[in-house]
């Protein structure tokens, strides 16, 4: 029997121990096995031998025809919100190469829609592939193009943006978009820990929850990912406060020094029952005018201090033309005493140095110990409770706006996109 991707089927699998019944949606696969998405969100691979298959509904009936192009003067279809999905690659847009077992970014946006037909029930979708890369290959110039694409889609009528992205560096890109695009609509980054055609993939649930958030009253850059190891809910994380904290768990993403903006309660059986609640204050639609602030200074570095580290690494960064440096120091924001004259020399060269903490939680305060006070006298900029990677991206963005050292200092210590908590614990 020829099965169409997106068709809903009931499969009876016979074995020596009896008959097992599976019901769900046919998923794309490059293997000979049948890949079925069950109602609980998990995928299951079924060998086609000894099976009886009943087609419950066709792919066309399930998916509908709600994919549209976002252009000026666009007519809304089916009275649904207009969303743009911009694909950059990553596991959510990947397939397994069954010859090698490796995962590679091969899905186009159309493939994602085909694999997750429920998205067509939530919004009128326009898809575009911006990049097709694994996220470790992301870089500052790619953020510039992505920010421009996001800006253009919103300007042309998109009422929400979904960016599919690899999880490993998604926090960096979320921070970059937070500073580069002032948005009147939701900009939602989403990924998955397991590719769309793997059993137990989290791609569908994450994407569906992301689409719901993209239709909400939000007007910020956020990351939407699994909130626990089950399929109960996703968290909505502010783009400047989120970090991947586990290599493979589906609830790898957490808000650091902040609570999530909200929670999306998932219901695999009924899209209309998916609901969300906001847990903290957030910017709302039309609160800000659309603005692209897309300049970045890519030549910035992040240095992690460790015991015995040679401070001459700072000279290396200066010699190679770096324009800004973020230090990931210990505790309240420290490096060893021998680093201090090197730091001072770098700052006198006109290169700003920002101090963050390896602790992640809590805030930098260089006024407690002598080393910190010496760093302040050398001209260090305290990074408050910013994540080191957020501080790096922010420094890139700030140096794209100004090279005046006083202005750089003021902007780095100003809360621009929720990256600095108003209340911090020392």
C-alpha cells in the first residue's frame, strides 16, 4: 500500500506475542520502515511486514491548504494569523542518514510543514530557508542576514515569526535578534533535541507550541522548548536569558537569573485545546515600532578564565585585531592578580573588556574583594547578571552602534532587551 505523508492511519502489527494497534500520522522517512507519529507526540518505527493498515483520513484532509506567501497586500486565508517560518537548519530541520546514522540538515521549510501538518491548522504559513546548517556553523554575518529577513517578513505583513534553529547555539542567535530587531510581534526561536524522523522526536510538539506563541500577544524574541522530560508543556524563555544546560535531554533549555516568560500546555489530541499562560511581565504587540538595528562588530572574543591561565592570551586577541573582549571570570567576577596589568593595558588600547561569571546564577560585583577593586580601577565593565554568551553578543551589537568607550560602557550596563535583571542577588 502506498502511504502519503500526513495521512492518518491505524496499523495492526502481528507478532508471536499477539497484535498491537498503533494509530497516528505518517511521517517522512528515508528508510523502508513506516514512521508513525502517535497522539502522545512520540514517533514509532514499524517494520512493514505482518501489518494491516487502515487509512483513517488522507493527507489532504488532515493538512488542508493553508500555506501562503507573505507579500504586501496578502489576503488572509481561513481567518488564520499569518506566520513566517524562517529555517536555518539544525536538528528540527534534519533527517537521519540511515547509511551512517548521522543527522544532517536536509529538511526544507516545506518538509517541516509536511512533517508537522498541525501547523496548517494554527496559521497561514509562509516558509523560507535562510540557511541549512548545523548551529555550530552559525556566525555573526549570518545573524545580520537573519535579522534582515525577520525585519522584512514583519514589514511585509507577517504577524509572527518562527525561526527554526539548532539547539547548540540557539541562545546566541536569540540574543542577537533581541538586540538587532525591535519588534511589534512575536519572534520565536524553536529547535529540537531529536530529529523529526526519529522515534521520540520533540520537534512536532516544540514547533506547534512555538506557532501558538507566535500567534500570541507577545512582542519579544523568545525561545520555546520542552519544559520537562515528558510531553506536557513548553516554556517560553526570554531570548537574552536562556541557556542550553543539558546535552541531550528534551528539557535542556532553562531561563537563567530569570523566570520563563510563560508556559504552553500541550494537547496532542486537539490543537484548539493548547493554551499558554504568561508567568512574568513582557512586551505586548504594537508596544514598540518595528526597527532594524542590524550592525554588529564580529571581532569580539569570549575568554574563560581558569586557574593558571596565561594572561598573554589577551595580547593574542589584541594582536589579531579584536575590538572587544568578554571575560568569564570566577565567582563575583575575578581573574588572578597577574591578569590585572594585562587587562589594564588592553583597555588603554581602546578595547572594552566586560566581566561576567562562570557561576551563571547571581551577579558580578567587583567591589567585594581586592582583585575586583583592582579590575574596576583598570577599567573593567561589570556585566551584571548577563550570561557570558549574551554579554558577548551584546558587546558585538553595542560596538556596531558606537566605538566611544564611555557610550560603550553606558550601553553595556543598560538593560536593553531584558538581559539584565532589575533585581539581582549577590
